[in-house]
C-alpha cells in the first residue's frame, strides 16, 4: 500500500511539472496604437488544468481578465489605465496561472496616442432653410484622422433619408414628396473617427412645396418677428435687419428669449428697449428700489406687455409670511419718450395688460372685494378709470375700437370652467357675450372686426367673424377636422388652416381660396400677406393667376377663372407649358418645374418684379 501511494504521488508531481499552457493575445496586436489610456484586451488560452488567474501588466499597472462566458478559453477586459505616456513603445504582458501555479506569459508592444478631437462642421443646408425639392448636403471636419460622415434626416418622427460618406461630404439629394410630411426636418451630421471619437451637429430645416410662396427675404437665422419693414432674426444671438437698406444690426447679448419689434425699437421680455436709430438701450422698471411699503422677503420680477407706443411692466412684491400683503406695482412705459409712469398698485393674484395704445387693464383682488378696471391714458396722463371688468379675464386684445378678452367662470366642484369671449367698446360700459366654447382662446381684432374660434355641436372647432355691427358669421363647416385661425386683416379677410391646408376667406365671399400648406407664422403687412418659415420670409401670392392647361397666354381658357392675367398680376406657371404669342406683361412671374413659358420671336413678355 505504501508503495502504491508513493507511485501515485510521483505521477501527480510529474503531471503538474509537464502541464501545458498556451497564451495567444488577440487584441491588441503587435505595435497597435491605442486611443488615450483605454485598451481592449482579448486573449485565447489553452491549459491542461483550470486557471487560477489571468493578469495583464503594463508600465507598472495590473489588470485581471475575466472569462468570456460565450467562448471557452477566451478572456477579455476593457482596461482603463492612468498616466500612460504617449507615443512611447510599451510592453504589454499577459500571464496565465493554473491552480498548480504553473504559468505562461505572452507579450506585445503597444503605443498610446492622443488624437485631436473631431469637430463636425456642417455647411449646408443653412439653418432654417427650405430644402424643397432637394437638399444640398455639405460638411467638413477638423481632426487628425479620417472620419466617417453619417447624415440622417427625420421629419414627423420618421427617417426620410440616411447618407454615409468618408471624410468631407458634398452631395445633393432629391427628396420624394410622397415620402415626407411637410414641416420641420431635423438633419443630423455625425462625424466619427477610427478611435470612436464623434461629433454630432443638427441643422433645422423645413420642407415646403407651396407654389403660392414667393421668397421675399432669406436671412441668417430663425425669423421671430416681421414689422415696420424690418425682420427680427437669430439663432443663438439676434439681429434686426432693415429690409429697405439690407443693413443688419446685432442686438445686445441681453436680448434673448422673446423679443418683439415696436415702432421705436426692439423690446425684450426683460423690459429693455433697443433703439435701432440711436443704438442705445433704454430700461424700464423691473426691480423694486427704495420702496418703504415693500413687505419683508419681497422679491421683484418684471412682466412686460406692449402694444404700439406703450408697454406696461409689473413688479411683483411677495410676502410669504402674509400673502394678502403682497402687491404688484404697475408702470406705463412710453417707448417713444423712454419715460415710465407709476399708475397703479394692486394686491393679491393680479393680472395686468396693455391691450391697446390708448388704455390698459388691471385687476384688483383682495380678501373682501374683486374688481377690474380699464384705464384710458393719453401720452400717458390718466384721464379716466372705473369701467368694471370680470375679475378673471385673459388674453386681452384690441384694435383701438374693440377690446376683447376671455372670461373664465370656475364651475363649483369641478376642474373646469365656462369661458366666454367678450367685447367692450371704449364708449359704452357694456359686455356682450359672443358665446365662446371652452379652450377656444385664439382670436384676432382688426379695424372693428373680431375673428374667433368656436366649437360646434360635434366638438369640431370652426371659424367665425364678427363685423362692426355685431353680426356673427360662421366661415367654416368642417365635419371632423378642426380649423385654426391664423390671421385677420383690416378688411375682414381671414387666413385659417383646416388640418395642414391653408385657406383665405375674403369678407363677403362664400368660397375660400385654397393656399396649400401653411405651417409658418402669417403676417399682414403693407396690404399683402406674408409667411415666415425658419430663416425665410415669403410673400403669399393669394391672388396669383395659375394656368389650368397648356395653351396661349392670351387665351382665357388657359387660366383659372377663365381670365387672362392683367398687367399687375402675380403669375405662377406650374405643370403646364404656356406660349406667349402677343405682347404681355405681369407684376411677377414664378416658374415651378415642370412648368415653362415660351415667348415667340418678335414678342415681349414684360415682368415688372
């Protein structure tokens, strides 16, 4: 028995002494460059016995590899090292040890590099531009290594195209109208180098094939307002551009957020007026200063609301210990003279507005009584007060003839409210209910006309017009799709959308003019309609003449409404070929492929603009 034990023991020690371990380094390879201080380790190991550990050593640092459960004999690790020298050959050694302390090592040489970051630089399309009917993709990058460019476009949560290029990109892609909804398109450029460094930049564009839009101005940023022959535009910073001179003036960096064009400059939501003539900033009251009645723990904040010559500002003083002692000071600010006049102090939860140039509204609310007042001002002296208004009025508007506002009456034991649109004239202290439905707070006032939305019996929103005599006329009768009021002009003409399609309802007519897709902001300026979309301002050619067939320019049957365009007409040629056989003229001519015009020899077609 003793001899048998000794033989077994000798056999065991001989077996362990001859144990075989093979280490094959898969990653990194010999002399492979490594990005920064991160290295991916992958090793294949064959061993006669179970392994106790697999350890990597590099420049005095150690890392333990884990067994890959998906591959027998494979070990991996993503090793983050500290303080690795760059551009210096270093020896990486991986050692496998079994449970009998047999071990085997393998080594490779690696070099750590620190490449410059990738900087993605999209050049086209321009931010907020129209990419109909094709989009020009152009982009470059900076960095030490070649990159792969991936450009993808998404509209309405659906990808409309994806394009891959190496290094710089410069190509044109035609977009299929049937595959893309009209509206905003998000085009994302992603540049990725071989180290995995990447840079993402997104360009906001839009897609619109409305033939009635004639480009009027293309700017350098998103257009946020258009008035007085000027546009307010910007992206991360803003500028005011005078369309008559094409001169752009940068706005101060403090002009962020909501800014509007007034006759006297650009007014910010923080109460600063930038005068584009003097290029000076005029500030109106927006903090409390040396007010002896200021409650403890008071905080001041500005609220601004402007209309034409005047802007109101409200300074809120809060007292958390005694809410009923809180109050709001209301100022009337003259944008022409740059002067401010304190004219009201109200308490509790208050509203203030300046719905028109010649009067302001504010509400007074305390524990005993609630009442509202309209105050009439004249440059800016207070001359009258005392017209009582509903205690909860919202969204005021005026055309200096009518004063319209929402009145919400809370319903007991419910979360809802009955709402109505009301009209107060400047002469008669009387409120006449128009009967607006809940949530219909979109309305416009112009030259004694009031256009408004009202839900019908089936719950579908319709458009109504109230004239100067108080007559209300329903303009839309959509059965299932809501209509939305977009704009109203002084003649009582209305632009509205049903779904995504725009319509012009002219006062006194029963058949609206279809205007195509209208997704931007609608303006009525200088007797014409405009739409701003992104960085582009379009004139909306609502009275344009379009052909209905191939034919002679001077033949009435060629045109809509069987009428040859007069000399002052805007003409749009789309889908058809028109031949000019006798002298003709028009105000403007827009060609939309595949439409074209052929002018016979000896004949003139005069286009004025």
